[in-house]
C-alpha cells in the first residue's frame, strides 16, 4: 500500500517513544518521507533521528524542511519533578512548535493530547465534554491544545490541525499502567478492589497509530477526536479475559471491598513521602483503577476502521509479554 502523502516530509516530534516508534514503522512500510525529532535517539530509526529539545528554538531549525508536524512529545508521568516540567515541555513545547510552523510555513500539525483533560468525567463523555482535569498532565495538555488552536485560527482556510485525545494506550513493549496490571495478574498477586463494574476505555497502540496516519489526509480545518477502541471492557471483563488467556480461568480471583484499596493507597502515599521513594501503589492509582473512565468518540464518523479488535489487541499483548520470549526487544517506560 502506497501512502497518498508520501511526497510530504513528516517530522515526528517525540518519535523515539512507544507510540512514535510504532508510527514510524508504519510510515516506513508505507514509503513515506519522515524524520524523527527527539531528545533521545531510538534504536530502530537512528539514521532518521535528529536529537534536540522541543523547547529550544535553535534545535527546531531541524524542522525547516517539514511539511507536516506530528507532536507526540510530552511529560506525562504522575511522579514528575519539578512540577514546572509539565508547563515547560507540554505548553512551552507547543508554543515553540507553533512558532516553528509559522517560520517554516508548515500547514499541518497533528497533536496527541489526552482524555485526561476531562478528568473524572461522566461516562461516555465525547469531544464536546467540559475540561475538568485533576492533575498537571491533563491541565498542561489542555493548555497546549489552546496554543495549537490559536495557530490554526490564524489561517483557518489553509492550516490543518488534528487533535487526538487517546485514552490509556497499551501494546507490546509498553511498560505503563496496563502492563503493570497485567504483570500483577500474571504473578497471581493481583487482588480486585470493588465490584469491578467500572468501565475502562482503552486503546491498542496499533489502532492509535493507524488513526494518526489516517488523519494526515484530513483537509484544512480543526479536527478533534477522542481515540477509544470499542466496545469498552469493565474491570471484571478485563481481568477475566486476561486470566482466561493466561491460565484458562474465566474469573477475577480474590476480591476485596473498595475502602480497603483506598486505605492501602493512602498508606503507600505516606511511606513514599517519608522515604522519598516511588512506590507501585498510590492513592491516585487506586482511585484511577476503581473509577470509570469511559469515553465516547466520533472517530467512526471519519470512515476510519480500527485494524485490530480490542480483544485481539489484549491477546497479542499478553502473548508477546508473558507467553513468548521477547526479552531481547526494546521496552518503553510510560504511565
């Protein structure tokens, strides 16, 4: 399959990370001209990587020949210090990239935002949902969106802005929250807190990068989409599907009341503060686990069809991580 935009030079900012590496693999397969701009050099496309800081205007001279910018770069972990890094990178980086787009006459930007801008939103919140972020990651991603919108509004008939707000992304090689949950289940140390009826919107990485690739053909204008793979799992189904694939057991295992989970989380917060060590458990992580994070999306209105079902994406991830030996492959530390 030949890319319809293969004559364009695509600059993937933050392209050495988890999503970026998968996206660049797809672009390479399609024969698209692309380069990577990142603080670090990835292991697969080092020959296409320009190392630089998204906040440094001098470094951004490397984007002078780009026709399309895809910005995947972000500070996103829960334990970032100092807190100012969220604003410096997520908001300051957006400003620097928009300045570069103006300077080098780049008319298309794809920005990966996040459903975290909605915070603990009502179930099935769509793209029209009110921002109600609860952390600095969601706050600064929302502010970054406004920076990009201002850039697009300066020349709305000729500039294309695509804002993609993915839910939690998982997949082979990712070391984020979904992997940590699956690893706990594999170790048989996992305990379910609460009734498990809370639903979790998820996104398999191959589908996310496929949609980003698909969005590069959008016409000038402002395009905003949540990205979620449907139908959503509730926690009972997610845990049961995982245990069925791994152990042939279709159940959730040990279950305890929700209040015990929060108590453990607050105890972990205290220990982490006293010892100044990052622990795998925290009150905010427990709250996230037991909360419903279910979103709606208008992606289907674009004609895009995800290439992989959510069930198959989960099965692929479980096989790759826990049923095959891929210890020699690169992994990506994310939230």
